[in-house]
C-alpha cells in the first residue's frame, strides 16, 4: 500500500453533496413561486421562430447549412 500523504503533500477529500443541495434550493427560491418553466420554454421556442423567420435566400442557405451541421436546431426541434 502506498501512502500518498507525505510531509510535502496531504490528500484532502470534500463531499459537496450538501453544498449542491443548498445551491439548488437557493436557485429555486430565487426563481420564485411564479416561475413557469413551460412558459419559459414556449417563449424561447417563439423567440427562435421569430429570429429565423423572414430570412432572404442567402441567409436561409446559411441557416440550412448550420442546421445540417447540427450547429443550430431545426425549426420545431429542441436541442439536447
């Protein structure tokens, strides 16, 4: 068995589970009771639709190229 603790180095271990649970609780508290994730997702989908609507031919070709390269999600498809 190798003792990795030497006079120059000490091994420390931290369990961040409690910290992560507290962080998540604080994030949800900051979002408040009125936060609606479904409405947020719908608004993001609508913003994406508006952003890429009304493109001219060159812009549409660039958009199609980026969708084909999986840089942008196709219309109506969420990124995973």
